[in-house]
C-alpha cells in the first residue's frame, strides 16, 4: 500500500516547492558578490579623484620623472621614483630570498617527503604565515640586522637587506604552500611516465611536474610579490624613512607603503599637498599590483601546459 | 584454503619446467624471476613467482582483477618501489643480472625496460617534446639527432602520418588511442630492450585497440614485449606465450595456444573459457 502513497507524496511535495525562492537565490548571491566589487570601485574612484587633485597642484611629469621625494622641504619635491625604488629594492631582495627557498620546500614536500613528514611540516609552514607582521618587523631589527652587521659593518640600523630578507621569510610559506598544492595536483601517472623512462626524481620534478604545475606556481609568486609590494609594517619598522632612489642596499630607504603609514599616522592636514600625495602614492601602488597580475596572466597563458 | 594454496604451489612448480624447449632454446632469456615474492604491507600479493621471458616474444599475463599481474609487471622495472609499503623477496634477473642488487641503477633499468601504462599518460607538452623527453633526459641535445629520433619513434609507433604536421601541438589534443601510441613512441625513443605494457588498451575503443595490437606485432621484431591484459581474446590474438596469474600465484605459463586450447589446470581452463574472472 505504501508504495503508491509515497510516490504521490513525493510528487505533491515537488509540485509544492516554491519556485520564487529558487529564483531569488541568484539575485541574492549576486548582491553578495557585488559588495566586494563595489568596494573595489569605491576605492578606485576615491584614489582617482584625489590623485587628480594632487596632479592639479604638482605636475605629473615631475611626479613620474623625478627621483627626489622631499615633501617637507619648501614646496616639496614629489619624485615618486625615490619611493618606487625603495619598494623595488625590498621586493627584489625578498623575492631573491624567498623564491628558491619556497620552491625548494614545495619540491621537497610534493616530490620527496613521505605523507607523515608532509602532514607535520605543512601546518608549521602555515603557522609561519599567521605571524603578525609587526613581530616580523622587530625580528628584522633585533635578530636579522645584528647578524648582517656582524657580516658587514657597513649596514646601518635601518637598511634594505634586513627588511627585504624578513619580508622574504614572510612570503615563503605562501610560495611553498601554494606551489606545493599545484605540484601535488599533477597526476601521479605523469610522474610514472617520466620515472618509467629512467628519469630521476629531480629530473621528473623539474621537467614534468613543475612545467605541469606552472600556472599554479606563478600564481603563488604573484600573490607573494603582491604581498611584498603591499607589506607595510616590516618596512616601516626595519627599513627606515629616507626616500632615495639609489641602489645601495645598506642605507635606509622608504617604500610607498612606508610613506603612507608615516603620513597618515602623523601630520597631514586635510587639503594640503601632503594629504593629496597619499592618494597619488596609493594609486601608484595599485597600478603596480595590477601590473603584476597582468604580467602573470600573460606569463601563465604563454607557458601553461594543459592536461 | 591452505590445501588449495599448496596445490597451486605444486602446479606452479610443475609448470616452471618449460614445455617447448625446441623453440625456446634459440631465443635469449631477457627476464627470469626466481621465487619472487612481494608484499603490500601485510598483503602477500605475489607468491613464489617463477617465470622466464624470452627475446622477441610477446608475453601475455592474464588473470582476474587483483591477481597480481600488474604488480608483477611493475616489479620488472622496479616501479613498485614508488609505493612506500612494498617489500620484496627473491630475485628477478634481467639479462642475467639481479635487478635488486645494490650496484643496479634503477634509472638504467628503467631506460632499458620501457613501460606503457594503462591510461595514456602523455606529458602536457608538444608531441615532439613528449617523444624527445627520454633522449633529452639521457643527455641527447643536438636538434638534428632529436629530430631523427622523434621521427623514427613516431613511425615505429605507426602514428607519424597522423601527427607529422602538428608536432608542436599539445599531445592532449589527440584522441585516447593516438595518445597511447604517442606514449609508445615516447617509450621507444630511448631504444629499450623490453617494453612492459600494463593493460595498454583497456581505456581505448576497439579501432584504437586493433591498431595497437597490430603495432605490437611489428614491434616484436625488435623488442621483447610483456603485456598485462584482462582481455583474454587479446592475449590469444597477440601473444606467443601466456602466463595465468591467480591470487598471487602463477597457475600456468606456456605457449599461448596451449593455454587457450589445451590448458593443464582446471582453473586456467575455466578462466580462459570465461567461466569465472
């Protein structure tokens, strides 16, 4: 008897299901999604309009071509290159330090480590990613810098190398963990194909696994570099506040983020050149990270191995 | 159960005496396993395997799922070592040398003993780079030499005509059957002596399967082939010798026509006639 009843019941329930609710779902989800899009647009609009105000006071040619950033002297000199060079020095040192280590760790974890070792090491790496950057900042000053000064006495208290290395340490877990994810998701069958030809594990990792995981690995670099560009606390604490466009890494410097922190936490009165310069520098930061993403997406498209 | 195992063992030992010495005497032995045992953890997957494979033969290994046939073939080039819990006992000789002895380089073994896998597994690279992979790994860099190897291997794998105009395309754009022949070409490119095939056609359609079976007949002139198959018709069609594995033992190993027409063990007969498995 029950067969017939259950079937009727199920069909009735199906008919009674509210279609309006189902149709509302995409709309609700779209609204949720637009929060982040709207926020981005809002930030962009603010940056753009305030930057325009800045460039009506300071010629954009001076901003983009000069290498002297001296906002406090007279009318001020606004050559963004001094700040860009500061950021680039930090990022370059961080990348030189973090990419080999992060990638090496990823190769070890995905190609050599046993499941047990991986299960222990990966969470530790991820803890490293959770350390507050202010802690990294005094780690740079109190631990890394004394070591550097022991090696070469020319290093000042504030310099590019100690801050750069520590920014590098901060981004290692990101590179290692994301690259490891990308490499682990390369099918085992591909490794077998390579090992079965008499290739060693390292040859297999370098010639098959890394190329196959390339887009994921590049994505990890991009995220890491973007974080290094945007990193603020470490450089504010350990890199000093002396904008300069030199290549000397033993001197103090100032990054774009460092400048913003210094001014916002200090004395920029509303409506001054200094106040508007914050937005121009912020705009520049935004353009740099955007550029990173564009380069990366071109890079992955060009070299991606699809399977 | 214990009785059955003893019986299988006895049968195995009887069978290890080669039945047709006249033909076999002329051919050189490539692989010989002596009391080879393998464990996955506590699971005794291969038990006292004694088998001999000769040059220029196609050797089929048949048996129901889980009988150890793939495991055995993967032991021949030590691919089983990739599974951390594997433990082995006994010898496998490749051209008279024990493959497990300490001086044996696993890379050299795998170069001399090529492998084609169950599912086509080309690298996500161009067709050319797939085939040139092995030679490059083994230090051949000259473009002209590589060109030659790639063409020769693709021709030997009967796929040259289909891909010669698109060697720079990604191998993943090819059909499954073509991919498998690319994998065969890739294996041939380092000029191995033996080719192991682990159910190479199980993921392919009938037409591609026929192509690969025809190809095997061509290849056997220059190579020794050991093929695992769950398809008994395939074993009957392509192979010279057949070994029947059952629950980790070799039940019977003989000329293919003997196995299929006049097997000496009841279980072999039941299996090849499709009554179980």
